């Protein structure tokens, strides 16, 4: 069955910022793919037509090291690689630029410090075909490869939102998105810019809501994507004002879920509420660690932020606790933390800071 319309089948978008040590390995792992005859036959791709199969769009997000030079060299070596140099604007903006400057029927995201195995994309594409060369690709809007949910059924966006995203699958790697499904009601789904945390989750949630109750997702066994644990990631850094994005992103998620019609199940609302409580306490914990430091050059800023941190965290926890069954669903440790913070935020932060200094 030939369904290829002349452009590349997959656009692989790689945002890159100061990744000179790993970017070449990442890009070459994407380029060195082995694609099965089944996939080539289904999509009508000749054995020597790699440019019909892939385009790789690297967005150099204002790197100050040699990342840009390496990407330019790779672009000259492979005719299906394109490098775009932009002023630093964050990973969401870089991915959005990649989306605007790509034309593949399917979209995949790979981070510059990660890599993929040589059958990674073949496994994703086989899931689109369903192993049947007479099948129609049109019904599959998303293939998910993470192992958290594996089923032979084609599932709905609602089901994966409830049983996948709200069960910790909040990243965009390990997935193959249909470009067509990125447009919902004439509006294009894009990554929210200006956030440092949670942008993947919000993009994925909006995409799943767009699929809604239509069966359009295959969930297959995980494997093939090698995530590089990054010590410089936003979640692992010490508290900065932008860390409040941890609260902002889940507030936005709450509003997105409220937009679903019909609404999500009570169990899903409960799961989201548990996540919101844990996220708020995570922010408070980060803040408590620097608040309790005896010497801190930014102490005036920290003290000035105290009321905002406490107010936003307390507001989110109070609303989440009001959801039937949410508090009961917390682990015993989080129940104790939630009660203590709700009664006395200052005491909670003092005890937390002292405990972390041990």
C-alpha cells in the first residue's frame, strides 16, 4: 500500500543548546536507521530513498559552544538534515520552530543529549501499519512506546490521558505524532512557550484531548530510546523563581481537563489532584532548602518570594484536597507533609530545611 505523498514520512525535530559533547552521537543515531521491507512497502518508499523517509530538523537554540558548527557540518554530510540557528528562546520555542519548518507526515522529538537504536523508528512505523500492509494509516494519530501501557487495541485519547499521562508518562520522546492531528478545530497544537517545566506534559495533554474519544493511539512495548539523565535539568536545579512553573503547568493542566466534553472520570480528577499536591510540596521543599541556608547572596529575593510560594502552593493544595478521595489516595508520607504544611507552612519549611541539611 503506497501512501507517501512525495515529502518525508517522518520529521525528526531535535532542539539543541550547548550540546557539543553529545549532539553528533544523537543525530547519527537518528540517521543510521534500519527500516524493514514491511514499512517500505506500506509507505511506498524505495530502498535508497532515505530523504523520502526522514528529514532531520535541528534547531540550534543560541548555543554558545560548538554545537552550531557541528550541526552545520552534519547538514552538509546528509542531504536530509536541516539546521536552523535561532536566538536562545528555550526548548518549547525551539520545538515550535522545528514544527513550523518541517513537512513530514509524522513528527518525532529527540533531545540533543539522547540517542535512539537503529530500529527505533521502524518499530514506531510498524505500529502504524498494524502489521497489515492492507491497513489504513489514517486512523493512527499517535504511537506511544514507553511500556507503561501496552495493548493490542487501538485506544482513545481520553483513555491514554487518564491511564498514561496521569500515570507519569509526561514526555514527548518515545512517541510518533501524526502532523494532521496537530490541528484541532483549525487551531494548531504547539508547545507552551515561557515555561521551564511541564511543557511536554501540556503539549501531550492538548494532543490527547484533541483525539478525544476517537480510537487513534497504539501503545507498544518500550525500548529503543536512550534517555540521558541530565543533571542540569530544570527539575534537578536548586530553587529559582521559574521553579514556580511546576505549579503553573499543573494549573494549566487542570483547565485543559475542564475543557473536555464530556468530562473526565472522577478517578482522573483524583489522580490529577494527587499530582498537584505533590507538585506543590515539591516546590515548597525546594524553596525551604534555600530559605534555611544561613548565607545566601540572594536572600532578599528569597524572602520577598516567600509569600508568593506559600500562597500559590497552599491554594493548589487546598483545591486539590477538596476533591473526594484525593487526600486518601496520598502515600502516608505525603499525608503527613500535607497536613503539616496546611497547618503551619513556616514550621513545615523549617523542619524540611533542617531535615535536608542532615
